[in-house]
């Protein structure tokens, strides 16, 4: 489980990252990153109704992303706020979390991703 201190909890902080953060498009994921004054990395996840009309499917995608971050928390550079925006069709690939790892590596936020962190 991802600790509370590693989550973007306030709507204002979430909006700030979305508005002022640097965007990176990786397939069906959009990653918004922004430097923060805190000494921890914080995560926000947005999975809209366009991804799936079923809440069960949307919540599963969010759980998978949170699990990936919690397993790789020590490998991610601190002092960053990250918002992951999931678009329609993301979970259709065989290993969707490898796409997330590649996206974080492109941003320069994570190193040494182990292939065992993929969750189907």
C-alpha cells in the first residue's frame, strides 16, 4: 500500500501539477511531473470515465499503478510530484505497467526497474 505521505491529497496540489507540470506522453499514459519542496515523491492518479464506464475497471487500474509505485518507491527520486493520467486502451497490452516504468525512466525519475514488478 502506498503511504499517505506519498499521495497527492489536496485538489489544489493536484491541479497545480496538472497545470504547471511537465507533460510526457507514453502510449496510453500521460505523466505530469513537477518539482516539489517536500523530500518525498507524491503520486496522483486520474482514470476518467472514458477509460471504462465501469468503476471496477477504473479502480483496478488505479490499484495497479499504486502497487507499482509502492514497490518501486525507493528507486524514484524524491522531491517530485507525479500525476498519472490513464487513457482508454491502457490495460489492453500484455504488461501495462512496463509502459509506466518506461515512462518514468524517460522522465529520469526512476532507475533499475526490475521486470518482476509487472502486474497483469
